[in-house]
C-alpha cells in the first residue's frame, strides 16, 4: 500500500498543492513552521478520520478560508482507491471513498493504513492514560471498521450520559434514562474492550523484542490491558464482558450521579507500559521513553502487515534528528519495504530517497 498522490486546498498553511510520492522512501525537508507536519497530518486524517494535533476539524482549515480539502490516490495490492475529505466551518464534514459518500467513520477509516511516529508520541509512554487510549483507538479504527463504529457510538453515548449526569441535579427526571444508557454503553464498550485486548496481545508479540534490539538487550518492555471495570477476562465473549461491565455501571450509579461523571468504561481504561517491571510514566528515562514509543509504533506497523499482507504507510515526523546515528540507521534499516514519509530540518544522506523541500506551504522536488 502506498500513496500515489495527495492534493490539498486551504489545509492549514497550504493554499493549494499536489504532490506525487515515491512508493519507497520520501524525505520532506524544510525549516520549522513551513508545513512539513501539516502534510503528514493530512495523510493521517485520510487514514484515521481526524488530525493528530487538531482538537476540531475547523483547526485544519486555513485561517483565511471557510473550507478545506484533502484528497489522495492510494494504491493497494488490488486496486487504486480515491479518498477525499471536505471540511467546512459550521457544517459537518463530508468523506468520500471512490466518489461515493462514506456515511460512517467505519466506511472511511482504514482504506489508507498509516502508522505515525511524531514527537508528541513520547506521551504514549510517559503521558496520561488518554494518550495511550488514543494510540489504541487510532490503530484499531484503521484495522477494524467495527471498532471505528463502536468508538463513534460509545463517544456519542458517553457525551449524552455526561449531560444527563450534570443536569440531573436541576432536573432529576433526566436520571431515569441512566439505566438505558448504561445498558447500551456496556454492549458497545464490550466490543471495544475485546478489540483492545487482542490488539495489545498482538503488540506484546513484537514490541518487547524490538525494544530489546534497540536497547542492546539491556531493558525489558512489558504491556498489559487494565480495565476500569470489573471485567475478569477481556478475551471472554462480548456478552460476558458486557454483563460484567453493566453490573459495575449499576453498582457505581449513585457515585456517578454524585460526581457528574461516568466512572466505569473503556473511556477510562489503560494500556499499562512497564520497563524492567516498573511503570514507564514514573520511571522511564528520556532515552527509554523514546525507545519504547518507537518499539510500539513499529510493532503496530508489523500488525498491520500481518493483517493485510501490505505494509502501511510509515510517517516519521521529525524524529530521526532526536536519535543517535546507530538508532537512526536501525530505524531506517527496519523500515525495509513499504512507503515511508520522513520530515526533517537538515538534509541528511538517504541514498535513493525522493526528496521534497517545503517552504511556506509550497512543495518543490
């Protein structure tokens, strides 16, 4: 799988541009704040259905414009796919696959599969649980359309339930809907928990070995899924997980009313990361954090390859500059076949790579 071409209109600082990529290594260089990361964010949006920095779609639209567009031609082993995202201020976005409207997130996400490693991904190892949940969500939305649908549905249910809990003090009649919301959230949450548990098991088959290789065998990486609920086995049937999740929601009902928050569910779950048996958030050094984050991302790429037989597009946003020469060579050697888009400020020597220069939202090659 690789991107043949991407076109942008009013996408952040790109007024209009079109880029043809090579199917192998592509180097995107330029000074800071010229648009290198904006280009990768457009690729990521077409893969996942949201930007990796923007809180809202409107943040992706150029300040002087009311709408923006990102479109790409993606080559797969079977055929070429046309993807298109149209964003407009004050209106719902429009997503297209091959000229047809994608009615749901599941219909759009995953047609282009991409793995991103950016400086902010260090938070995956050292940051808050929300950073690790986002990692799981972004990967699974590409791998499993059913997960993308479940995540979208769960997010809507959680938003509505939060409003009920917060407004219930002024209007107690609203609280009568809580049981129905809990039942639906338990059913959808069980789908998410099952997919997350299996994905983390897959990561555990690859990431520790990659981490050991990068660290020279000096460190051990451990991963496990921690649920906020009393789910005894996340690999159990969906009905079993849903029943246990619903029972815990019912048990915590009064506490949720008192706090105005949903206290149980996959929105509070955690990917626990340990280095040499100690929590990474509190014990990992900067070097260990970078190595662990990169191992997780490369393991994610391997799972994508195993799932479809095709390498996903690998996006490396200004991360090689933070690695020593040995680890930079290791990363580039590990990427092997498949399309890679690397951004960096300096030139560097990348052999047969196709090199693009970005300046003020303009791209030359």
